C-alpha cells in the first residue's frame, strides 16, 4: 500500500469545510474500523421519510467527502427518500491513518450503514477512485441492492500509466513485482462478482483516465447500464449532464429495490448508449453472458 500511495497523485492534507446550512440536518459520525486503528470520519444526512440508504465514496481529491456537498447528489437522494452516509478514506479529513488497501474501509462503511439504516435497502454511489475501491469490496459483500458509478477506471494504476507517463518505470515495477496485488486492484475482475440487482456506470466522452471503452467493459462485466456523456472529461459528466446523472442514479436504486436478485444467477447487459456492446444510443437490449 505504501508503494501504491507513492505512485498515486500526491494530495497534501487539507482542512475540509463543514456542510453548508442548506444541507441540514446532518450529523458528523465516526465509523469504527475492523483493524482497530483510528476510526474513519463521515457525515450522516438523514431523510425525512426513508426508503433506503446510500454510501457515497468520493474521488481522489483533497476535499474528500466535501466533494459531495456540491452538484446536487445529496439533495436528490433526500428528496427521493434516501439517507446518505459520506465517508472519508484514511488520510483524508478526520479519518485515521492508512492501513491496507481502501476496500477494507469501504467494508467498514457498509457495516456502519447496515447498523444505522437497519431494515432498509442499501446502495453505493462511488465516484472515480471511490468507485474503484467499491468494486473490490462489493465483490465479497452481501445485502447491497444497487450501485451508481461515475468516472471509474477499471484499474487505478492503469489510470496513472495513461495520465502520468513519467511514472511508468515505477508502475511497471509494481506490476512485475507485486503481481497478485496488481491483479487484485483490477475492478474488471470484481465487477462480475458483485451481487447487485441493478448497477449503472457514467463517464465522459473525453475522459482519458476512465475511457468510454473502459466504462463499457465494466458495465458489460457487471451486467448493468452505462452512459457516455458527450463532451465531458474526467469528473465532468455530472457538470455537463447533472440532471441526467442524478436521474440515472435514482432510477438504478429504484430498479434494484423493485427487482432484487442474486447478481450471479443471471448477468443482464442493458446496453443503452454503449455501441461497443451492441446497442444504439438510447436503446437497450438484454443478452445472456
């Protein structure tokens, strides 16, 4: 993990702002970690008439969980009746130190969500790196209904290979000397094992780190929807097509709750807007894999 962090974009510690007044009510909470180290920092946003709960996992940015205070995701979730829990990964905000890969911390967040929203359907909304780590955890988790992923690269070190070519010798060293870890970090190997009733992937047409073909491959492996937003770069899909992204997330969670099933029993690819998977934009079909 130390080498992985060394090869990741450097993010200096940055104080995080409190949620804005218009996001009240909210409650800062601490999420216990199974490894016994210092807990993770999180914020709980309750819904007035809850129908479910969502764990939100932020991208690799200095703002950590504060990333979700913008772009309307919280407001949309609450209006639809979803509690929201935003988690800070280790090393961000008030969370404890890094201890192993971050998929373990996603598991800790899911455990907390199960206890806090007992009896309600549970979902995950991961953006960029947050979504990548979620794949690793969800492939061995149970009881999660649906997932929404934005701008997720199938492999975080492949993202670095494309975006930071000067690091390629060190990345090649990692891939050669830590083969098991490198394979484990491949979200494509986990996507097909996620037992989700519904899953949607969104990315930008101009995203060089999470390319359209990568989004289509993950959606195909997971048996889900995908949407490529024209003209959008990395983390730009929600800026270009915000209302559509929010609607896709809510529709995904609704479908997951209405038609729960074991994601391993039937892989259904609904190839809307993914020509590489055999569909034309705004059409969908189902195939058995």
